[in-house]
C-alpha cells in the first residue's frame, strides 16, 4: 500500500492539523519531593509558579519535546500546540469534534473571545473533549520561550512547519541584505541555519 493510499484511507490530508503533544499532567502527593526526584533524573526545570492555594511545576525529560506538569490546587489538562490555532479549530470541527471558540486572556486574567490580538506566541487557546469527557487544550505557539529548546535540538513535525520557518528566515534575511547595501549574501545557508536554530531555542535572532 502506498503512502498516498494510506493517508487517504486513514483520513489524513487536507483536513488534518499538525498537533504536537506539549504537556501531560501527573498527580503527586508531595510537590517538593517530586521536584527533587525529577531534578535528580536530570529533567530540565521549566517553571515553578505558586500563588494562593496553588502551585504548578513543569519539567522536561532530556531530549523530549513533551513536558510534564504537576503541583497542587490545579487541574491542568494535557495539551497540544499548533502553529495556527484557527486552522486547527477548523480542521478539528470538520472531523466532528465539538470544539470551543478560540480564546485568550486579558491583562487581569479574564477570558476573552478570539485569538490574542497580536497573535503573541503562547497566548491563544481552545479546548475540546472526547466522548468520555476527557478534555484537551490547544495552544498556539509560533516562537519558543528561551530555554524551552535544547541547544542544537531543532525539529519539525511536518514539511508545512519547516516551510513556514524557511519563509520567516527568508524575509528576515532579505532585510539583512538590505542593511548590507543590497549585496547578495553568499553565506546565506549559514545565516538561515543560525536563524532557524536561534528561533526554535527562543534566543536573539541574527541581524
């Protein structure tokens, strides 16, 4: 069976959305003990947030694109990340999922309809549930926060993701050439490579 036949028979193709598993949540009885345990395993500590009656810790296993959340006073659903949340919503709805509206949060933490106005990375969400009531969250991520990607660890889940990154690199490189008097940059492959790695690692982009 060809790859094209398989994609057709399994329903993949135009209606599919690239969904990357970003975070799973686990229960723990002692938050600090769990933090010490996973730290001892060499898992990267991404976040440790605390507030009134809640605490959220996020850790990532070495080399893993997916993180783990645990804490107290919170019920964080597992979530996936997408590069275009409105396209993902349309794809899920077309496949029969009952999907929430796209939403974001205001400065006071109030939930508001629609994607975050500036389409800031990490700021737009939606949710859906399976027939058993298990909830999934989707978050739009276009640029990673610093430290969320290991040095040199550059991955793409699809050709569409890679193409989008190359288009951003091309636009940025065009500006780079303009700043250098419009001269053709013979080392453009090196510049593109640095741009892509720096973007995924959330570090300053080359100019």
